C-alpha cells in the first residue's frame, strides 16, 4: 500500500515512517501544502494522510483543490490538532474522508487507513447505477447529474451509490452507516457532515434538490420533476 504523508512536523513524519514502513507500507512525504498538492495530484497513492495546518497552502485548500480541480478520489485521512465540531465539518466539506485528532494512536491510524482503502476499493467493483439525472460509473469512478461531473469523496461516492440503488425508497441512517462503515461506526456527526457535502455537490449547483431528508428516519433520492 502506497501512502502520501503531507505533514510539516518532522517528529510526526518520523514516527509514521518508523511505524508503517516495517509493516510493508510504501511512504512518500511532503512538508508543505504546495508540494503535497502536486504530489497528490500527480502520484498514484492508495491513501493520503493530511495535516490541516501547513505552510504554503492550508490543508483544507489542498483537500478542496485535489477534489475539485484535479478530480482525484484518493481517500484522505485528516490528521490535526483542530478538534471542534466546526473544524470537522470544514474538513469533511473540503473532501476529507476521515478525521483523526492529535495526539493519536498509531494503531488506530493504521486501522482507519485500511478501512478507507477497503471502502474505496469495494466501490470500484459496483456496476453502473442510475436514477433520474444521476449516475455513477465505478470503472471511471465518476458520478454525474445531467451530464455534469459531481466532485465527491470516496465516502460521498459510497453514500450516493447506496442511495441510487434504493431510489426512490428511503434509506435509514442506520442502513447508510452500516453500508459505508460496516461495524466500525463513526461518531454521530460523521454521517450528517458527509450528507451535507453530498447535498452541496448533488443539489446546490442545480437549484432543484434530489436528496431529501426525512427527520428521524433517513434519506432518499427523488426525481427533479417529482
């Protein structure tokens, strides 16, 4: 597994190398946001570990540009000291897939990386799914609405595929969490923030919403003319 570490703290970088390399991981690293973005956009990585506070270019901007400008779907694990709910929402909205607060356990970091890569890989074996104006092509890992590409994270793609498969039926919160995270359920805010990011990509540019929330029940996709 090849991992890109974008982190300016040399001690953290050294600890990551010391823990992961003996386990067989191939690691590359960048010490600032500009170099990290260039490496992430050009390289073929299985996952990216990204600090938010970086010189040159903030980690949020690195993540957002990687998703929106370069259309890369590489799983991103944000590694940061920022631990407020708003910080997490900003991180997920920018395109991150998971969030680990410093100080952190190396064992937990490895488990989270493996889970992100496993989910991203499993999405690739899905068949093309469509509903109304929306479709997802796992071969190219592209989603679109009315022919317009949707910039989504790997978790966003997974949520969209699940909703597309069931559309226009309702998918419960529990079913979505189970489909995306299996038995390793995240905290209660994770699904909400990922749904928020999905809605921003799927509905906001088009004016007519397709992603509907049923309070206390779950979510569903509806046709624009429904």
